[in-house]
């Protein structure tokens, strides 16, 4: 659903961006850290096979040549892809990783691709375990407090669970 909304809005505004779908297509990976803890985030949960994803895109009118899939778990697929530099010039990164460790892998991948005005949306920003801050929110807070160049400005909250941010370059802000 989110993927089709992004496609429709890009085309509505005449933006010819190619969409990228990064997904294991096997469901969630194993929880590796305490920060991954959540009662609903179990290995294999939320599984959508890649063939079903393609069928859903076709059903929603997204031509196959207008998007690219990268199947596999983020910690395995992003480092080699990152070495190639692709994708570049990202306007919107929609992060729906649930787990802290997966979100950290995505943020590390995005770091050299961040730019002023880019939007980062976290689908599960307000989802964490009962006894600790975990998942995407914990990863975002840990990641952006460790680096000094980028600042995230809250943008739009969506649903009860999601939060988007505008990326601001502190160098531009200080000039």
C-alpha cells in the first residue's frame, strides 16, 4: 500500500523517480539484540514473498520497469550494494524495519546518501516493548546522536505508529 502511494504521488507530480523496494521477502529476521525486543516481532512474521509483492504492484498499476527489488536481509544486502553507490539521490526513504538492528543497517546505508531536504519516514516509530525503548525509534535516536552533521526535524506523524522527519544539514543551517 505505501509503495503504491509513493508511486502514485511521484507520477502525479511528474516525478520520474525509480522506486526501490528493499525487503527480505521472508519476514522479519531473528531478533539479535535486546533493542529488537517486541512481543509481535518474531522471526518470519510479516512475510510477503517477492512474487506476491510483484503481483500486488501490478494490481495497483505499478509497471515492473518503474521499480527495483533488492531481496534479502539488510545486513547482508546493503553493504555490497552500498559499495556500488546505488541508489543515489534519494528524496524519500520509507523505513519499515521494525527491529532496531535492521533499522541501524538501513541508517548506516543511508548515511552517505543523506542530503538536506530529504525525508525519512519510520513506519513503526512509536512501536516499542513495554519495558524499554526499542525498534526504529531507538535506532533513530542512537544513530543521529552519534553523528554531528545531520539533524532530523519532525515532519508528519502518520497513523498512531509512524513519524517522518526532514533531514537538515547543520553546515547549511549555520551559514
